């Protein structure tokens, strides 16, 4: 950061909602002295997602996403718990959602999913070898189906705008950028 890029100054925080998500209202002072209230999502310390690649195929989650009212393909993942390591959270979520156990995970990238409103970052991993575990979620709103499809089919869906999950787009791009998968193509 350079000196000519001023930062906002935090003044106070008030929790305004706690449920499935936690929203705080932060009072801040802007450069120049004006004050404003800014709502911030502090729902989780971080989130995780894992791209599973088996040979020339990917294993994805298919689940209904209420806010956009549709079923989508996305990566298995979710919120990390306080004190939990991101790789441990990724392993836990992968087994809970798809019943797969990854002994080794390759970190791909860490990014801010919604830096304009949320403090937490998403840790994206790659798993290239998995074994069967036990899918188990205690959340009735989480109905996850496992979908295996050729990498070329995923690339086609990306090119056609059918993939909406940003973590999946980041994972595919970063795996190619790091030489772990071929470049995105159709």
C-alpha cells in the first residue's frame, strides 16, 4: 500500500443480525473525516472448496442454491470453524458432502469471495486421489449430489456461462495456471 491510498478508520462495531449469517454494522471514518456505517458479513473465519480431479474427470457437487433459485454445479466446501486449519476444513467438508476422503490436498489459491461486504477468504484446494468415506450432513437444507464429468465437459459449461460458482471458476483457472491441469479449452 502506498501513502497516497488512504484507509478508512474503524470506530465501532454493532452486531445487527446473527443466524445462518452474521452481519455487523461498523461505524467508520472515511478519508476526509466523514463518518458512515458499513455492513460487514462476519459469518465465518474462512471458507474452503476442493476441486477433485480423477484422471480426465472432475467430481463436483450439485446442489440447490436458494438465493438464486436453481440447481448448480459447484465445489464441495463450506465454512471453516474457529481454530480449524483450512486443509482440515476442506477434508471435513469433502467427506460430509460427497463422501470422499482426500489424504493429500494441494493448495491452489486464496481469494476474497466478496471483498466489498465480507471479511472471510476462500481457500481453494485440489485433490487428485480420494477414497470412499461417509457422506453425512446434519443440515436438512444441504442436499448435495455427486456429479462426475469429463474435464472437457466442465470447460464447455464454463464457456457457455453455465458455471456460476466463483470458487469452481477460480479452482479451474488456478489449476491450469499452475500446470496441474491443461489450459481451459472447449
